[in-house]
C-alpha cells in the first residue's frame, strides 16, 4: 500500500485509529486477527528432521542395503558394525549442525524490543511483538523502529536505514504527504522495521507488522529460496550411484563365474550355491566403503572446530567443503579489507597542504603546517559524531568519516563553544550538510560535503584570511587536488562557509570555499598477504564498494586487487551478457554500488560456472548471500544476513575468509585420501577373488577373512585420515574444477595402478604357497592384503604432499593392525579365521610387498606431478 500518499486523516480512517492510539481491548482483538509482530525466520530447529537429514545420501542407502545382505548371509557381526557406523555418523552430523544452529541463535540480535505506544489514551511501554496496525507509537534517538510506520509528526528526525537500503548515511524524515510514486529510499514520511532513529523525535502510526513489513518481505524471499546441494554432496551422490551399480555387477559376475565352475566340476548342490552366495555377499559388502560417510562427517566436523578457532562460525556442515572449490570471492571493502577507521591524512587550502600524523581515532598527532583554523572548525561543528575514551581505547559514536574530522580538529588544537542554531542535514541528492552558528555577533553558515557539489556552490575562495572571487583557474586547481587525493585511495571532503543575514533559514548558495580534508581508511595489515595468497591459489578477488571510482581503484590496486573498474551506474545500463563480458575482461572492482548490484554480479559469475563466495551484512544483502555458493555474513551485520549465510565471520577480516578456504581445501583433500584408500584396497580384494576364479584356482580368501580385512585395514585408518594434516602445497594449487568427479583422472589412475600391482603381487605369493598348502596360501593372502593396504594408504598421502610423521593417530591404527593380526595368527583365534602361523621369511615377504607398494606410489606421485601439474 502507498501509505506515504495518505494524509493524517485518511490514515486514521483507514486503520480506525486516532492520534491517541487504540484501546487495549481493540489492540488485543487485532493481535488475535493479525498475529504477532515478528518475523518467521529459519531459526526453528526441527530435531527429528535434522537427524533424518543425515541419512540423505546414496552412499548411506548402499550401506543400508549392505546391512540387509549381511543379515541374509547371517553375518550378524558385520550387520551390527555397519549399523553402528551409520548411527554414529548420523549423530555426529546431527550434533554438529544442531550446535551450529544454537550458536547462531546465541548471536541473534533481533530480539523483541520495548516500544512506547498509546493505549487507552496513555503512553505505555509494551513488547514490540504485541504491536498491531493502527497503533500510534512514540520514537526518539536510539530507538529501533519496531514495524513499518507512517510518520504523523516529526522534529529534526534522522533515521539510519542501512539495514534495509544499504545507504550508510542517515536519512532526514518528515510527516509531509508525497503525491508521486517514489521508491523505498525516497519515502521520507515512512519508517521501516529494524531501522534506527539517529536524531530527533516522532510519532507514527503502524501500517504493517511481521512478515508484511519490508524486512519481512525480504525474509520471505530468503525462506522461499531452496537450498542447493553442495559440490561435495553432488559428487558423493554420483560416486555412490556408480559404486552401487558396480557392486551389483561384481556380485552377479562372481555368482555366475563360481556357479558355472561349480556346476561343470561337481554338479549343482544347494550347499555349494549357498557358499557361492555367501562369498559374493561378503565381497560385495567388502567393496562398500562403509567407513566413508563417518569419515566425511568427522572430517567436516573437525574442520568446523578449526574454522571456529579461525573466527568463522559454520552454519551447515556440508557447506565447509564448498570452500575448497571456491574460485571467486566477492568482498566488501570497509571493515573487511580495511580497518574501518577513517583517519585524516592531509588538509589542503589555497595557503598550502598539511600532513597529519597518527592513525585511528587517537586525537594525538602532529600537523606539519599551520593552515586556517576555519578549515578544522567547520569539520568540528558540522558534525554529528562523538569521540570518547573507554578502557584506554578511543571509541566513536556515529559516522566514522565525521569522527575523523573530530580527531583532525583535536590535533589542530581547535576548541569551540559555538552552538548550532539550525541545521540542514546531509541529503544524498545535495550531498552536503550545513549548520548555522553565531560567532562574534555574526551568523555563519558552515557547510561540508562532496567536493564537486561544494565547489559548484562557491562564488569565492578563502586565501590569506581574505575572500577572493573564484575563477576557472582556481576551480581547476581544486579539482586537480581532489583527483590527486582520490588516486591515492583517499576520501575527500570539501569545506565552505558564508555570512548569513538570517538566523532561521540556511541556504547553500554563494559559499566561500575554504579547503579539503583527505582521509584514509587504512587496509588491514594482513590483507595484502591474504590477497596474494588467494591469487597464488587461483582464486579471483572482486572488490565491491560504495566509494567513488578513483578511490576504489586506488585502494584495490594498493591491496592487490588488479583489473578495471565499473560503477553502479554502469551496471544499471548493462545487460547480463555485457556484465558477463566485463567480468571476463578482468573487471574486478565495482564502485558506487548498492546491494542489489551484488546479485547481478553473482549471477553473471555463476553463469560462467564459477563457485562464488560473497560477503554481506545488511538485510538487503540476504538474497545475494543466499544466491551465492558460499554466503559469508560478518558478525557486525544483521541477523537476517546471518540467517541467509553459510558462514559467519566472528571477526570481519578478509584474512579469515582465506583461512576458511584453506581449511575447506584441506577437508576435501582428506576426503579424497579416504576414498582413494578405501577403493584401492577394496579394488584389490575384488580383483584377487575374480582373477583366482577365472584362473581356476581355489579361493584365496574366505568370507570371514574378507569381512575382517574390511574392518581392520579400512575402517580404523580411514577414520585416522579425518585428522590428517594438510599438504604443504594446499594453497599453491588451482581450485577444484566444478564438474570434476570426486576422484578425477589423476587419482583414479593412481589407485588403479597401485591396486593392480597389489593384486599381482598377492596372487603371485598365493600361487607359490598354494603348492605347499591352501591354508598357508590363504594366510599369506590374508596378511599381505592388510600390509599392502597400509602401503597404499601411506602412498596416497605422498600424492597430497602430507608428511608421513605428522599423524600420530594414523600410526597408532597401523601398529594396532599389525598387533591384532599377530594375535589372530599366533593364538587360538587362528582356528576361527582358518589361518596358520607364519615363519620369519614369510613375514619378510609380506612386509616386502607393503614396501614395494609404498615406494611404487611415491614414484607414481613424482611422475604424475609432471603429467598432471595441478
């Protein structure tokens, strides 16, 4: 509804209300009809749904099928082990994601606020959730607007609407009727939920509550946006489907081969067929990497804890891996790349330039040259910020730019008792702020603002404590100085004054130009190194800022963001294909933008198949955060932005984004190591049985041997890989290719070669010892596979440049495997497994196979690094 067009009387008639508000009984009735004034967010945690979501994976479905097969084959221990692994995996994922949701709730800042409303003609304090349309409320400086309202009366009212519009400057509001159609940002007689009253007082009538407010509409948009699967989830599902089909094919092939051989050699018997099915089921179960889901979940969970230490709160477990595939970061400038501490570096007037020392808001510093005090006095008085000291640190209240002017005035030793008589607040159209003061019986207008607008309003200049007519030459001199400062990544404000004949009305024409103040929001100390790190890692950084073009370019180039620059105006005039072309032509800096432009940039990048991370803080950033592959909200931002994000930076620094990406890459590496380890061993077991059948040999392994190997040499070491340290070259590689399978050609070839070598050596030993006795040959195979898989495991770690001595848990599982195998061979348990004891030479041969596998893997790593450089 266009309530900004309604006059007061029409508003009261529309909502059956008056300037004295509603009665308590009427308000309660409306509350029952309209519902509470609250946002329906995504914070509701459905514990059962969260637990069941842990079973949504094709790999999990295969494992559930394996439980059924094990029960059919009466392998109850195996069925119990797989079931236990599934439950442990589910509960780990559940508690991690539940913990993340609870942590996010702890960060929530949009709690219900108290509000003053007229009920039964009296001004009372109530919870904002109990507001209804037609309520008349009273607001003053510092209040959060609790609902969408139409202003009835206002006095010197200024509202901060950055949470909704992205505009950091306060907006002047009034009660005047607007007759034309205007956009949200120009509805000067409206107040919107969750915005902040900076100055003044107002009375307003509530016109929309809850999800019908402007912020509610954005929240609804977020809720309706479906969560997409992460690259890891997609790849694991594809991998699981291929694996499932392969296992079914292998099982059927073994049944056919063994059945045909058994039939032609001995004829058909039910007992023989049962044994054939048993060995097929055992091999099928062995081929399923049941440890994989648990390892993936534990690896992600450990990564989440590491990220929390690095100031990044993870909201969704599976989103961690997406960081490893990220190849573009779209980042804000202020506070993320810079310190968000504006500091005046230079002051300039026609008498010269002064350099100002010091950083931050500490008012201690020196000025290299004395310039006219008027330059600093205007900045001091034409100002709504405040500066104070708390716990030995200087803090500010208000706009950082205005706070910088207070500091420069303090360094210049300017103090004044002059009082503001009247004010013309900053306006985004005028781009100026003016105040009226009385000085030595004279009325003076002090004005500060954008240099171009100030300069155009000036007829004179101030030089040598006198005023002179402005000329084209002096105008050009000022413009040259402005361009010089802008090219140095400095933000420039201009200052002017004039004598006023009236103490009531402020005008901004015929001003006298005084000078400039150029300030810097210095880059964070670690940001250059972090951006260099991302460049080395093949990750593109795009800076999006509200600064002017020249300033944005200068800052970008200073911190290492290279490339051309476009403005928000440029984006508005460009089609999607033109934006895509600009991005393809190395446009990495976007200036004078609004949050809506982020969505266009993200869409254009994603259409090129890129994985995009984006930072944001405002409510209107939320749809873009949701759209990005990785939405990163900053802790200083709004809760709606946090709800739409995948990660929350507890410290706004860009470096923590880079740390998170490094962690994501490491997590993906460890998942790949696990899959390679599990598949290479399982491949070897399957090949050994199939080739033995084709060669007409006795079976090298029994069903219990296969199941035991699957437990001892696959499960425990795979879990230890969850805490494996990351490779030394992790941030020197390009990001993962988006459509690449979870095991690309390099890794797949690697395990096929090593798995084939392991199969050959094992069958060679089996054929040699089978001439002595079948039980001795099976014992050799039983132990060779365990040792060979450990050799495969260590070889896989060389591919990822992981130092072998860095994972104590892995070595504990390896030595435990050796110890348990020794117990099986040299204790009465050997009868259960059908094995016999081995001599020293036989043990040496087994160890030799493991060493051959390991050193062959190291050699393959060296060769593959040349063939596959990335």
